[in-house]
C-alpha cells in the first residue's frame, strides 16, 4: 500500500541552522520515522514540483524532560535535509532568509 505525500512529509523545520542552508538549495523537513530516502525524494518532487538531487536523513532521539520529580522523554523524530537540482526554489521558504 503506497503512502500519501502528507503522511511522509510532516512539516518544515524552520531554525537558524536550517535557514543558513537555504542559499545552498538545502531544505529541512520533519518526515515520518519509517520513510526512506526514495519515498522522501518522490514526495518532495510531487508536493513542490522541483527536482531533488540528494536526500540526507537524521534520526533524532527525544530529549529527557522533567516535570518536578517525574521524568519523561520527548518523542523521537526523523529529519530530512533535501538538496535541490538547479536554481529552482521552494516557494514556501522564499523571503525567509
């Protein structure tokens, strides 16, 4: 069963570090933990109508958080740094850097 694009690409990550990568054509997204690089590439190309050159993925463990004497963890997540081919950009990020 194929996944929907919205199930693979969860949200963009907008941090100082990710904004510094925009001029190089690198965009950062939070993706589904079970998504692979091929699925991420197809989803980005379909969603934003761009050509993807490379996809790097990072699995991020959840941080430990305390609430008084109780200890818990934030959820684990997966990030993808997508490099685009050519001069095309993703319009959502235009004007942010």
